[in-house]
C-alpha cells in the first residue's frame, strides 16, 4: 500500500474530534492513536460511540459540540451520512474561527457529505488515505487544501485476513449497505441490488452446497432482511454470524456488495470481488481495479 503522508497534527495542540459513522470513526481514531496529540477531546454518537473506547478508553465522551470546542486549536471530523453532528461541528467551528479538518474514508458522493438541508459547509482541509481518493477530491474541491494520511485501520484489517483457501462448504459473503435511494423503483436500492445479484448467481458457477451469507451494515435495523431471506428459493441464504469483518472475509471464496468499504478490504486481501449494482442504478463509485461488475457479466 503506497502513499505519501502529509497530513500532520501537532502533539502540542488541543484537538477536538467528532465522529458518528463506523467507517469514518475507525479511520479517524486509528490515525489519532498513531499520531496522538497531548490534549484530545472526543464527541461521538451512533456507532462511533461504541468504537472510540477501543482506542481511547481513558477519555470521556463530551456532553455537547459547543463544550467540546471550548479551548481547542483544531477540529477533526469524519464525513458520515447517518447524522448531522459532524456537519454541525464544522459549522460551529467556522463561526468560532477554529480550523477544521474532515477525514474522508470512502470514494463516493464527496460533495453531498458536506451538505445538510441545502447548506454546504466545507472544512479548511480534507484528508484522504489513498491516491484514488486524493485525485477525486482534488477534482471536486479545487480550492481546498487536500492532504493524504496513512490508513492504519485498513492496513490492520488486510493484515488480519488469512491468505489460506477457505474451507468447504464455500461461502459467498454479501456486504449489505443502505443505498439511500430507490433508483426510481418501488423498493429500497439495497433490496434491488440483492435481487439483481440473485438473478446473476448462475454466472458464478458455484457448487450447490455454497452458503450465501449476508453481513448487515452497522446502521441496519435488526431483522431488516429477514423477510427477503425467507422468500429466496436458493437453499442456503443466511445472515452472517456476529464475527469480525476479517473473519467474514477470510471464510469467503467470493465477496459481493454495492460500494462498501469492505469490498476494498476484500480486494486488497486478494479475494474475488463483485459489484451488485444493477444497470439502472448510478455507476459504482469505487475506482479500484479488479472489481468485477455483475451488470457487465453475461
């Protein structure tokens, strides 16, 4: 994994951190653990609230964004979809003259990450963790400072995935994620993608005993896919066990999904990876070589 690391945090500064979604939280906290300032304050909600104690168990979660920003030199945020707290923090930091850095953990829909209720609030700098994202962000934000940092979280995930061939029966891992659109249809995009995948399943030429395991997204509600599973004619479609992403990918012969970060992890781990976005959905935003698009397979 090649990169030029030029994002930098001074150990002598007081840094405020705001995170919500799991992907951004893992990247941000992993980076800060390796480049830790002497004074660090955290405001976390959602999945990030469960994640940050794994990195900084000694730190208490702040009561509010306003209190968090008192006396700090810099704000560092994730750029998740699921809540407004990172947007609100950047907005308040701007009003107080506090420098803000937004760390992007993905490769899609960059501009939309900084808009809430029609209001665009940009940070002073955007940090990304690979060359693909760097080029994409530079194109979309030509007037912002863009820097690269090391993705300690991704490196750790990939290093923890076994290179041994998976045991039988073979498992296909389907990474679920909310599409946040119905693409002009009558049901959520994530279910349309699942149906499209099942319609193309014959192209994979899987042994009949192969198990298809669905791994829910951290934001998915409990039981969201139960009804869909019961309607499938394929004999072995089940929800993934409560195991780590590394274990899920290790046990899989094939990994499938739409635009999930986990697909990139699987690619870097040497797995055969398919994108299940149907032809009527927007193009896949992942720029990585080696990703096979089911809509192009015949």
